[in-house]
C-alpha cells in the first residue's frame, strides 16, 4: 500500500512527530510511505527519520492566504501523479484546503490533532473559517481520525458531520526509546516542562508555580526543554522572580529520553491539548506527571490514577501537589509504575501505526 501524508511542515511539534513515526512504522511493515509538506521546512534531524522521503508544495515566500492555494494545488497534482498513492492522510487545516481544491481521486482522511479554535476574535472571521473547514472536510471525503476520544463531540459539531464519520487512533510513543527508568522521590527534585515556549503552552505559569515550590523545596531545579517566541519574556520573568540558575532553558533537545531520565517530575501546564504527547512520553519514562485538569491531559493520566491533576490555571495547587507527591515515596513509585503501564496499554507507537493502517485498508477496499 502506498501512503501519502500531507502536513503543513515538519517543524518541531507533536503532530509532526506523529507524521514521522507513522511514515517509519508503515515502511517497517513493507508499505511505501511518503510525506508532502506545504512548506519546505524539516527540523527533524534524528537518524531514525533519515529514510523519510519528502516533497514541498510552495516556498515560504509564497505562503500567503489565499495566494498559496493555486500553486500548492498544482504541485500536489504533480506529486500524486508521480507517486500514485493509495490513500492520503491530511494532518493540518491549511493543507486540507489545498487537497480539497484539487479534489484528488484518492481515498483521503483528515487527521484532527487539536480542538477547533473558535477564539479568532471576530465573529465574521470565525464563521468564514468554519465554513472553509466544513467545505474542505466534505470535499476530502468527510472522514476524520481523532488523536484522542475527547475531540469527538467538538469535531462533529464544528465540522457538521455525524460522530460515525470519525475514528479514534490515539497517538503513540516509541517504548523502546522512552524506557522505564525508576527513580525515588526526593527533596531536591529536577522538574521538567517539555514543549514549545508559546502562549498556548503557558510556561510562565510553570515559573510562577516553581517560585512557590522553592519555598518548600529550596534545592529544586526546573528545566524547560523547548523553544519559542516566549523565551525572552520567560528569561525576564526568571529574573523578576529571582529564580536565578535554579531555572534552566535547554532549548530544543533531540535527546528527550535522556532529559527525562535526569528528572523526577514533569509538569504540563497547557490551557488545553488535543493529545499531550509530552505527557505520554513522560509516563512511558516512569516520570510522574503533574498537570492541569484539562481535556487532553486528564484522560491521558487515567483521570488522575496515573498522574496528579491540579485545577486548571492554579499555579499554587500545581506547586503544592508536587511537593506532596515528592514527600510520599510510595505514592511516587505507584504513579510512576501506573504511568508506564498505561503507556504500554494505550500509547504504544506500534498500536498507533496499526490503527492508521487498518483505517487505510478499509478506505482502499471501499469499506469506509
């Protein structure tokens, strides 16, 4: 089976990593898998992704709505004519518009990684965005894969299609890469926040929580693995809160398993998530997660049985519940084991790849 994936780019992010893991997993099972990017940008240099074959649709200077649609559509037609894919996975809304414009005679399905954002600030703009999303989804076959079950109601309502038109295939983690390395609770913990440094990930809340935590655990350290537009503001906030070298900005790290191995706890402070891949990776590594009680985190942590939940946006509760966890070694070890067990049961990348390929086979056979 020939599998073509469409994505905005391969800049750093959870959805982009899923594209690469699906490409790698499909090839391991003997399929021909390739990736077409709207923009020519690939930040993944890890050796395991060296076999990923990519093409791009438009140059960055031509990426301006709606001007990019026609040249990108023409290039996509050429790629499909050259590769002759059997099935098409569409991972981002902007490239979904391109695929819909072409209206390829290839079974296609949109992969929905996030909540549909209705906070554009303009009611008229939101009506337009929703109409375009519905048009593209319909033209691309009216089928969707959800990376988490809690996205079902939101996606069905926003896109105007019944829930039967969606399947859930949860994201997966490479359990051979993110191995379980047990640790003990400690009064001098190393806490990690993994993810992009942007507004939606809300790392500033993590710094404010850490200021409070240091009152109880003065030897604690906080590391932020990721980069983004908020970094200058976060560095200034570190100075304002007088946290000094107890907070370290690591930038993007390709060796994330090693970063997690050095830590004791992971914080996840996003306002909301489609699927918190960093949460699943920490769980697989045996690092208890303390996160906000929001969809995309809550369900990954087994409603709190495999992690610790704090009220959404409550920095004080995040700090206090982390301190409590680190002073109870039995509970710390229980949560670490429960997290790994849940990752093995639900978040194995092999299970994810099998789920996508099963859907692809049904589409090719005309059963869905």
